[in-house]
C-alpha cells in the first residue's frame, strides 16, 4: 500500500500532469483530484503526463475534499506557511517515515496538495492530522505543486524502497585482487629501478613506499591494472628501440 | 561553503531559470554555466528565475567543462543511466552527505548537470569522481534538469541545515498542563455523573477510565481545554433553562 496524493482544486491541467509524472518517478500511482477547475478529463493534463497517463485514468475525481478522504484514516496537508491552526508540522522526511509505519499497521494515508495560487484553505487543513512543510530557505520559498509532490514522493521512496546508497558500476570489469595489485607494484618497481628512478640510495626506500601506497590507495579494476602494465611495457619497448 | 552546481550546455533558458529557483529554495547560490546553447545572458532564464535572478547575475559562464571545474577538488556527475564507465554511483543522499564532509574539510565540490535532451556526455562524466543517480522507479524515470537540481539541493539542505523534523505550531496558545487536563476530566465526570451517564453501576468505573484516557490521549492546548469547559457549561445551562 502507498499514500494517496490528493490534489485539491488544481487549476492548470499541466500541473496535474506534472504531479502525475512526479509520483510515477517514485513508484506512486494512487491519485485523487478534488474539483479540478477546468473539468475532467483534461487533455492538457494527459499531454503533460507523458507515460504517467495511467495515474490520471485511474484517478478518483470528487466534488469536495471530504469525499476524497472518506476512507482515509490519516491525512497530511502540505502547506508552505503557518495557518493559525494548532497542528503538528512535519518535514516530508518525518511525515513519510510516519506514513510508512502507519500504512504497515493497516492505515490508509492521504496527502493533500493545494491549488497552485493560494494553496490549501484552512477548511481543508482542518481535516488533516498533521501538516507537511518542506524545509525551504525562509528567504526564498517558491515550490510549485509538482515540486512539492516530487519531494514528498521522493521521501516516500527513499524511506521504503531498497536502495543502495553507494555502489560501483563496473563496466565489463571487476575490482583488481590483492595479488594483481602486488604484481603491478613489483612490475613498476623493477622497471623504475632499472631506469634509475630510486636515487639517491638514502631516499630509495621512502620512494618505493610512496609508490606502493599510491597503488593501494587507488580503487583499481582488472582493466586498470592491465592498462598500467601496458603503459610500462610500452615505455620499456620505446627505450629498447633506442 | 556550498556545492557549486554546474549546468553543462543547457538548452532552454527556462530550464536554467528553473534550476536557479530550485537551488534558491534550498539556500544554494553558486551556479556555473558551460556553453549555454542560446548564449548569455538569456532573458528567458531571467524571466523564469523570478526572485532567484541574483544566482544568474553571479553565475560564472565558461566555454568548456574543464574551465568550470578548474578550482574544484571533488566533482559529482548526475546521470540517470549507466554509461559504461567504471565509477562509484551514489544516491543524492549519500553524495550530499559526503559533499558536506568534504566541504567541511576544505574541499571545493561541484555537481555537474547535463543538457536537457541527452544528459552529460561521457567526456564530462570522466571528469567526475563519482556519479549521482536519483533512485527513481526503474519502470518510469523522467526527471528533468530542474527536478534533478531540486532533489540534489533538497538533500544538501536536509543534511546540513538545522531542521526540526517534527514540531507543533501553536496558534496563540500552548500545550495544556497536567493540572488543566485533570480539572477538565473532573468537570466532565461530575456533570456527566449528574446527567446519569455512568449507568449501570457495574460499568461506571470502566466508563470513567475510558473517558479519562480520551482526554490524556489528546494533545490538548489551553485553548482546547477552555473550549471543552465551555461546551459542558453550555449544555448544563441549556438543561437548566428547562
């Protein structure tokens, strides 16, 4: 189960479509629409949704907010500014973490998004159990409907999907093994020794340690190791040609 | 210090302006622009930036990516798809966490964003120390330039600003104290007893416990408590008028 995104009295069809795309990017597909200004279906919403049209086809459209929330047990209202209503105010992160726990416990969770120009009315916000407020810079707050939906959907996926935060893409190769790096180090050390690199004698050992440390610091792949062997072989061949 | 957002060969002025707004929302103001297709300055970028125009005025514009990165020590490249380059791939969350640590240690960090249609070229990506990939639903990935900048900027602020994740906005009131809730419970209990609510006798104690538990479960404010006293007083007055 997922949170339901409820667009309340949205004005521009383009923004409804953009909100559908934002949801689809993060795997959400349950949208409801309350009293869209330009009626429904809306061709501009469909054009903008490009590929996320199935959300619009499946969207429940209602006349008022109460009908859209009839089966919901927890409701969050997104709003940028304080409203003179005593209410919990959560970041998208805290709200989607809480929503995930509530949904796991069998609740049906909705998130209200207001119309573009003025945002939600207090009458809608009073129906919500808590407010979601994106922590924008107080000196510059200009998130639109689709951006607010994007950030909320992102937080849902970030906290519920199995995501690997830090991985390596190996392009047709794999990490070099210890013995491969060791042989590379030996190859370079031997040839550089022959080339007279480790001079004067007193500094030789320090230079060798620095060079070995360079190889071990690098996240080398097998392909890197082959390329580095090739570079050294080529320099030796060049020298031998005289 | 903050990460520098570098837009590489951006096409539409509107998207440059939208990226500036996305950055400004999360307190970022250091933008660089590499070879903008339609030249610079760009009136459409300025029109879209509405309020974030200072980022565009201050933006460094360069002819190539190398010039934009000349003073940077760590570079991230945003890209949606694998590129056949062996490279670390981070979520925006992991990357901005790492960037924050690197900046604190004195590094200068840049994030590359590619042109709208095709994204960054491999030549640009090869300059980056790691890739940032937004964990979108693999079945539907359609983030645009400004959305990618928005999510990256959001993660920067989420992990570096002092943000209260869960708070309560008190509208001209404050939480009720224990003694206030206790007196409310006593008021209701006494009047409901007089009204004959706690009947039959055998169930009276259980009903009283349930009622007390109701008050303590509610996050009542002083204003709520006054309103609830007023409700009960009014019902009693109404009854006494006969």
